[in-house]
C-alpha cells in the first residue's frame, strides 16, 4: 500500500481470479471458459466494428440490448448491458445494497463488492450436503444474492424455491446470478412479471464463448433498471465497447451454435462424471459447465498440484468444508480425456 492509498479501502481484500499462467501450455479447466471459439458471425462483426473504433460506443448499447431483451420476451427498458456481469453485480450492490445476505460458499466476488461499497453482509451457511435451503433466506431484512446454479457446487434451486424466497422478502431486492443457467438450470426470467423485487444477471462469458469480450446483462423491472442506469451513467456511460456490443449482437443471431455447444458440454459433463466415479470420485449433481468432485484417497490441493505438474489446470479453494474438492471446467471431449488419463495416472502413483 502506498502512503497515498485512502483509508477507505485500506482493509479491502481484492478478488483472486483463477490463474492464467504463461509458463507453458495447459489444458485449462480452471476458469469455466468455453472450449469452443466464438461463432463465425461474431468474428466478422468484430472485424467490421474495429473500423469504427474512433467513435464512442452507443451508451445505451441499444442494438444488442433490444436483441437480448427480445430473446427473453422482454422490452429493452427491462435490461441493462454491462462490462461482464461482474459490473452488473457491482452496480446492483451500489444501487440496492444496504445490507446483504449470500451463501457462505458461492462466487468469491460477492464479499469483495460488498466490502468495496462498504455494505455489511451476512454469509448464510450451505447445508451439510452443500445445498442452498430456501427456508434459510426467509425474512432476513437484507438484499439477497444467490447464484443459480451456485458456484463452485453447481447445484441449483427450483423456480418454486426461488419464488418462495421472493415471496418471503417482498421489500428486498433478490438478485439471482444466472452465469451458468444455460447448462441445465431453469431461468427466473419467467417470474419477472410477478415480482418487482426480482433482479437477474446473466453473462455471455460462459455459454456464449465471450469471456474475453466482457458482456453481461442485468434483467429486471423497468424501475430497477432505471436505478441501475443512474449508477451506470455516474460511473462509466460507455461501459460496453463497440466490438463487444457487435460481438454480442452477432452471438444472439447465431444462438443455435451456442445452444448446440451447451448441449455438448452437458453430454461431456455426464460422461466425465461417470468416468470419475469409476475412479472412485464423488461429487455434486452439477448443472453447470464444471464438476465439483473429491476423492477419498487424495486431498483437493494435492490433486490440483499433481494435475498442474502434468499440464492440467483445475481450481482448488482453500476454504473450510470444500478443501477436499476440486472444481473442473467441462471442456471438449479431448480435454476431458486428458484430464481422466492424468487423474488415473496420479491415483496409480499414489497407490504405489
Ligand atoms: C463467471 C461468473 C460471473 C461473471 O462473469 P463475467 O465474466 O463478469 O460476466 C458471475 N457470477 C458467477 C457465479 C460466475 O461464475
């Protein structure tokens, strides 16, 4: 810390992103990126848009916002395009966060954004089986943030359970983070008409192969979106750059490609989990593009390190209750085959 750093942030512990090492080529299964490249239309759109980079982007991100809203059966005024959904989360915390509640094991950015904005927060423990129990979120008197499916467990709540949380907290914003919703969970978008306290965020980073472009959306009532716009126009009016907006629009037009990829990921997930079980692993019933697994004979950190030494990167969290686990992004069939081959070799070595 320099002597100029303001006291306001002296205690801030920043988010630690998954490592992006440059020392060698890894089979990279640690940050839940898509193994598939963007679709051809996205590449063409980005190239064309690059020629207009001397001009500011559209502060409303009008075209991509209209197309995205239409894909959900909504109006443009019910969505806000953001620089990744991380920005949507930050705007929502700034706009609505007096006090916050979220699960103790979830996306690591929630406590960081809370601390950044000086919002007190309560972490609600997951149940013994790592599930979020809707009853634990009744009448808390705080804004609620839940990732559905949750990360890093991959477990999801039913729409009925989300509805129970919305009903039990009518005077609080309930933010549902749907970063992984395209891999087998049910979106809460269809509840928007009935609950004015529901806010949703989605991202193009995972199922739409655009992690590097940074595009996310907040989705909610016109009133909530208006408030988020107040924050946005006080922070960064041109928050989505031209190439990203063009990429997002093209991706929406080629939705079939991304749906097909999501289907492939779900098939690879089932296959990989079945193979891991044959090797003695147990894990959660993930509805995401990652698996969350543990082995009785090998700790999570040991497995992470041994896999890294063999050129396969997975994610390990040094956190009580989940230390035994690793989170493995589900990639292509070829990537999964390498993961399984190396994991099997590690287990053989450990037994010897
Ligand atoms: C990846 C992720 C996000 C944010 O992704 P962006 O790249 O900022 O859109 C948000 N929430 C969860 C739970 C995630 O895993």
